């Protein structure tokens, strides 16, 4: 309250000063104007009456003078006229005027001004034909009256202002400042005591920014509390699960506080122009969902291709931006590519060459020398960016991601032999014969072997890699320790099955009806597919399985609906554009086949082809009865694991291709060969008809597998092996 009074008194004081100053100015102006007016009128009168009055004066005709005064007096405030001798004595005057009047200054043509007392105004003009002067007197009482009126109005205005200011100040302080502060304080108290967990902060009003900061703090507090509780629970149950905090501590200790640097083509946050604003997009990328939790836990830098059309507007002078935008944990350093570089390195060599080369999905790899040159030069560009980022850092720790950067490990090691470098290959590695068709296979293998640690998802891919190296390069392979010795350097080749983080306490379950309505899906049993639209994902094969399932089990017509959340991907490449058409045509054909009058508005396959935000996909995972993954070949496939990790109320069922890395861990999924339409259809029926007990058993066992081998464990194992590298000798 004291604050309010002080505020009001200060504001009133300031308002009074301003108002008084303003009124004084008005008074000065008003007085000057009125005098100006009297002067002007007095001058005119004196000049026009001078001749006549001089004549009348000579005749000492005071009556005639008085008549003149009366004639003008009514209109012009004229009070009287007098004629004076040069020394100021009154010779002839109308009644009620002062006895004497000072002569105008020598040489002055006219002398005007107020007479002391302020009630009369005089203008004196020398006579023309005789010595002496004429004085014209005007009534000036209105001048003071007007001035007083100005003061009175000023005072009233001040009073009104003071009242209004006081009322408004009270209102703002009470309702817009004190009330939100009280509510926020109460909300923070509840957060602190743990009673208000998950509740939204009260609207902050004027203090909105402060309230959202407080919300951020509360969120951190909540996750710290959850982490501590989880730690305590794990300690209590003697388990050794990996959590973000545990990974953070582990990495800090193993890397002696050195920051982690991740290099990946795809950036985790793109800034794009949309609807006249700059928006943030999260790409549909298994790599991003897998690797980001590490940087979220440990901090550091992600070096990636700046591919959003507003990316350049959001970086600082070092091309960096802190992310995630809502609550920054690490830096994103953007590397810019020209159209030609992107065409040759990303679309060309990476995705028309290496991608089909490594996936057995029957797409012919395209190898073009120009693409290879761009691939080489972009790897060099990223190497330069990494080297600037690690300048001054002793034994920096660099985690390179994926097939876009096969040459990067060697480039970095050559410049910084003290760097600890790993390369994780997120896609499969084929057998030596298949890889051998690549004209630059030796350069690629040599580049990769610059790394200290080389990771694949599964042992099978490691074996393929080692066999490829064995056939193509001059080197020694240690099959016992799975290491390659080339020259003075050795590289450890090891499986690190990537994973995801379990989603717990994700809030209230979304409404299944609402979500289904949002894409136009109808039915009671919901199947879900989440994919980048890529020919390796077996989307058309999946649809054929659904068709066969409905054909063989017509009781599910009108009841089973499959929603495909497909994110367009790499659409500059013709094969990817063709695939979008194939997927649409196949869905339309199957839908047309099963549409029935009995199930109005129902279609078995609903396509939602668009970029879907992760939060939106997460909602679908929570309500879908079945998730279907039918990749024809896939390194790991994190969609399968994300579905299992979702925070659901009921157990779900997973139909999973045996050609994914995930199938090695999620043994309780319904494993299928996606090329075998009958088997896919059978698995769908099994999933739909599975006894609740069996469904729960399988679900729990798969959740246990993901919980145990989560993304933090993946990060910890990589960091461990990197930290163990003996520099100069490589991994041992
Ligand atoms: O699955 C391989 C992979 O490179 C992932 O690592 C990545 O998340 C995904 O493909 C997406 O590819 P892109 O970055 O080309 O969209």
C-alpha cells in the first residue's frame, strides 16, 4: 500500500508541476494578447481622434469631447480622452480620468501601456498643431478578470487530472500488478511445495514476460524433481537405467568437461517464413530425435546445414543460434550451401548414390562425378566449420552423424590429431559386393577410417563394413576386437543401437475421436503409420497387406482404419516424387475397393501427407491401437521405438519389418517380411484380435527393452569409447 501512496504522490506532484507551468504560460500569453489588443485599439483611436480633439480642446469644448467618448465608449471600452500640456498637466479631459498623465518619451510617435493599478490603459500621442499630447484611456479591468479565469480553469483541470490519475493508478496497481503478483506468488508456492505440479501459470497481465520466465523456472524445477525421484527410484530398485542427468554427469566426468560437438547434415531446428512471421520447424528425422537428447543433456554445439529460408535472419555473426528456442540448451552452428552444392552433395551423391547403395530396396544408385566433387567440397566446408568451432579446445570431442560425411573424419583428424572423432552411420551397410560398385569406395572407406570410433546400429552392418574394408583397402583387421588398423591409426567398429527417450507424464490423453476427425478417419480400430515418404519404408507393401487383411477378414470392413502420417521428403529427386504418386494411387484404389454403403464416410486408408510436428505425432502414438512399420530395409527405425516409448494408457501392438535394426531388440513385436503380403495381413489380424493379456505381456516386454536401451545409454556408450581412445594410436 505504501508503494501505491508513494506512486500516487509522485505522479500527482509531477502532474501539478506540469499543470502549473502550463497555466503560467497560458496566463503570459493571454495577458500579452489582451494588451496587444488594447494597444492596437488605443493607437487607432488616438490617431483618428487627434485632429478633432485638438480643435475641440482649443475651444475648451469638454462637452463635445465627452460626446465623442460616449460615442466610442460603448464599443471600444473607451473611458475618456484628455489633452495635456507638454509637462503632463491636464488641459481638457472627460470626467473620471487621472489629473495628470506622463508625457510620451521624447521623439516617440505613440506611448501605450497599463496605468499602475491595472484598471486603465492609456495611449498617448503628441499633438500635431500645438504643444502637448492627447491621451486615450480604455477600460482594462477585463484583463485581470480574464487572467483570473485562466488560473481558475487551470486549477480545475489540475484537480480533475489528479483525481483521474489517482483512480487509474490505483486500478492498475491493484488489478494489473498486485493481483497477478499475488496469483503468481501463490502458484510458485504451490509449485515449490509440489502441490501444483503440471498446473499452468496464471495469466501474467502486465507482468506476462515475468510470468513466462517463472513458468520456465517451474518447468526446470519440475524436471529436476522428476529426475531426482527417478534417480532415487532407480537407486532403490538397484537398477542402472540411463537418465539425462546421469548421462550429463557421466559425459562431464569422462570428457573432463570438454563440450560435445555433433555434426549432422540435418539441423534440428529450421527457421522458415510462414504467414508473415518467422516460424520454427522440427524436421521429420530419426537422426534428430535420436541425437538431440544427448545435446539437451550435455550441452555443446550442433553443426548442420542451414536449410530454412529464414535461417540466415536468426543467426548471430558467428552463424550460431541457441536452441531449442523456448529453452536453449545448446548452440546450433549453421553451414550455408549453394543450390549446386546441395544438389550435388545432398540430393545427388548422398541420396541418389549412397542411400540406394546402402539400402537393399531395388533402386539403382546413381554415381555422377559432379556429385562426388560437390560431396567432397561440402565435406571440406563442414570440416572448416568444425575446426573453427573447436579452436582452442584441447582434445575436442566430435560426434559425426551419417552418410553425408564419410570424408569428414579423416579431414578433421589430419588437421587436429588430438581430436576424438566418432562417425555414426545411421543407415545399413551392405555386403562388399554391393558396396563395391561405388566408383569412389576407397576414398569413402579411407575417409571413414579417419574416425577413432565407427558406429553402426547392429553387428551385422559392422561385419559387412569390415569385410568391405578387408577387400578394398590395404589394412589389418582385428576380428577379435573389431578394429581396423590402417597406417598408424586404428578405428574401433562397433554396434551402438540408437534409441529414444521414454515419454512419461505426458499429460492428459488426447481424444481419439477428435484426432481421427481431424484427418477424416472413421472406425473403431486405429492402425498408424509414420514415415518420411521414402521408397525404403515399404508403404505400398503395407497398403497391400491392409488390402489382403480386409479381403480375408471382411468383418473389419467399416471398423479398421489405417492413418498414414507421411512427411514429404527429398522431393527434388524424381524417384521420391514418383513414390508420392504411387502411395496416393494405391490408397485410392484400395479405398475404392472397400467403400460400402453400410459404413458411410469410412475408408480403410487415410493419407495425411504433410509435415507433422513431433508433438502432433506424439499424440497419435498415444491413441493408435496398432503401429505398422514395414521398411524394406532400415538401419534402426525409430518410429517403432517411439511408439513403444509413448505415454499410453493401454497396451498397443507393433507390426514390425524384420529388415529393421529395431526388430533385433523388439522381439515381442509381430515381426513380418514386408514383401510377404499374406504375412503382413496375418500380423494385422493377430494384432487386432490379440488377447488383452498377451498384448500387455508383449507391450511390457518391449517397453522394458526400450527403457533399458534408451538414447542416454546410446550416448553414454559412445562417449565412453571415445574417451577411452588413446590419442595417436586410435581406439584400442
Ligand atoms: O534414416 C537415415 C537418415 O539419414 C536419418 O539419419 C535421418 O533422420 C533421415 O534419414 C532423414 O533424412 P533427411 O535428413 O535427408 O531428411
